[in-house]
C-alpha cells in the first residue's frame, strides 16, 4: 500500500523527521515509496530509506542561490 507521497516524487523537498526526542529536517528528492518507507536522495549518490512513521511533515524546498 502506498500513500500520499506520489505528488512529491522527483521534487526537491524537506522531510521533517522525528527519531525519539530528535527532530531533524532532511533535504533531498523523493525517489520512491513502499508501504513502510520513502526513499530520499540526499546527495548525488546517497539514497536513504526513511520509515513513514518517522515523517511528521513534507514541504517543498525552495533552493536559495547566493551570487557575489
């Protein structure tokens, strides 16, 4: 069973993740989804599986580019 993550696939996102008392934002692109996990690409070749039970929020990431 898959959930409401398909609208975010391939887009830059920030996943709000909770692990115990730790809350962290993870930036990347959502690649795939199973019934229990979502796969997030954090760097060019670093894919991480995150349990859906740990995700408390998803938001669109707007990259900021600084030019001198």
